C-alpha cells in the first residue's frame, strides 16, 4: 500500500506541474519556483511532514521536498543558533543534493557537448 500511496501522491504533484505548464503556459523555471515555495509554505504550517508520513517517497522525491528541506533545516538551526542558524540550516539538509547535482552536471558536460 505504501508504494501505491507514493505513486498517487507523487503523480498528483506531477499532474499539477504539467497542468501549470500546459494550461497556464508557465515556464519550467516558474513551476519549479512555485513548487519549492509551496513546499516551504506547507512546511511552515506543519503540513508537509504529515504529507511525508502519509505518502513517503511520493512526497520526498518531488521538488516540493526541496523547499520543505530548506525551511525545515533553517528553522531547526535558528532555534539553536539564532539568526546565524538560518544560513547554516538552509545548507545542512540540502548540501549533499546540491553538490551531487553540480558534480553530475559537470561530468555530463565533459561527456556530452552542451548546447549554447
């Protein structure tokens, strides 16, 4: 049942993204910004953790989880270190993913000829 819930919730997030692209003619960058912001807002109200408990990977894999991780880490470290903790917390939970994305993009640029 966990796999079905993850598939349905992750798929629903993808459907919303596709609708934003097709109906509202938004660019992929706009959709990404909306989803990251939505994840942060839902985490601010304490709802994204409940969605993760319900859907598992269906809620942690999409880009909305990145916004959740940014805010979640910032709030956690802000409680410990004050204002400086916000900067520490933003990168605490997301640094591995950001570093991996940069590394793999660099490797792919070496292997393939990028356009532009």
